[in-house]
C-alpha cells in the first residue's frame, strides 16, 4: 500500500505538460464539425417529436407506463451513443 501511495505522490508531483493552443484552422474545423452535429441532432430530434406527436395516448395506465419506460430507455441510449461519438470526434481533432 505504501508503494501505491508513493507512486500516486510521484504522479501528482510531476509537472503536466501544457498543450499548445489550437491553431485557427483547427478551431474553425471544430466549429464546423460542431455545427454539423448540431444540425443533424436537431433534425433527428424534430423528426422523433413529430412522430411521437402524431400518436395518440392510451387511456390504459399500464400501456402509458410501458410507453414511458421504452421512451426513457431509447432516450438514454441515444444520449449515451451521442456522447461517446462526440468524445471520439474531439479526441480525433486533438490528434491534429
């Protein structure tokens, strides 16, 4: 355990090398990519909202609960996948 603590202290006391700020080209590329992602997500979200808006809600409470659970699951998976893709894209941009 002492060895682990010594390693942790060595890591925390070592200096962290600062990266140089992104070039204007990289900043512009990042802004364009972010804009494209935002437009795609907006269109996808509005199409889902339109599809769900056309459906009628059931008076049956069980059906309403099941629909809510399925929709919540879908939304959580959607957000998780998008965050993973965004992290991947940002990591790729950082490599330039």
